[in-house]
């Protein structure tokens, strides 16, 4: 009986020993390997789409921030130079610029260039469209910096530009410039 117990234990041990498992293992079938490759491929496709959408959204946000900075700059120039400044948005040509009301001369940016931005001429912004504007060529900053629509100050949120039907850049009557993203809950008060 002792011999049988020893033999039974030996059999149990040998059947589940690492060596026995490796000897009996046949590996993965080609079907299993292909299934894993297909699953990894599908998952990587979702990641690529998400990264692509994030990159496009980042370009859109950068364009919005640049436009907001230029609007704020036009407002500051009006205050500092005590001159009226017009901020013009052209939806058909995806362009905006700022000019003095009295002379029609363009404002100069920090690099000494005309403040005249065309999204089509900037490679990273070439896919961005200005799809609408409440203000068009009627956004004027008085010498006090107060926004004006040509006849009276804004007392409501006026959309200065809409980018790709996703981001609204708007101005309050107080002079605050901000944006909202139709796909997000937040915005930027600048």
C-alpha cells in the first residue's frame, strides 16, 4: 500500500511538473495568433483616430487663442494710442485684420508686420474656416477700449468669429473676449 501511495504521488507530481507541462504543450495555433493580431490592429486604429482628432482640436484651439490675442491687442492699442481701431473678420477668405479707423492703416504686430492674418496662408491653420461672424467689419474699439458695433456699444455677447462650426469667439460689452467649444463644456475668458 505504501508503494501504491508513493507511486500515485509520483504520477501526480510528474503530470503537473514544469517539465511535463512543457513537453505536453503544443503552443499557439495559427488561428489564435491571427486573432490576437487582428484585435491589436483594431484597438490601435481607435487610438490613431483619437490622436488625430486631438491634433486637429489642438490646431483649432491654437487658432482661437491667436485670434483672441489679436483682438485683445487691437483693444489695447486703441486705449494706449487713444485712437479708434477696427477689427475686421472676413468669413469668405478666412482672414481677419485690424486697422486704424481714422487712416485705414493696418496695426503693426510685435514683429512690426501688419496685423493681417489669413488662415489659408498659415500651413497649420489651412484647414480652419471662419464660418460666421456677428460683427463682420463692425467691431470697433473706441479710444477708451470699449467695443462698439458701429453705432452703439455691445450690450450682449457678440460672436466675433466661429471657427469650423465648433468654436465661437465672442466679445462682451465689457471688452472681455472669450471662446466656447460646442463639443466641450468650458471656455476661456481672456
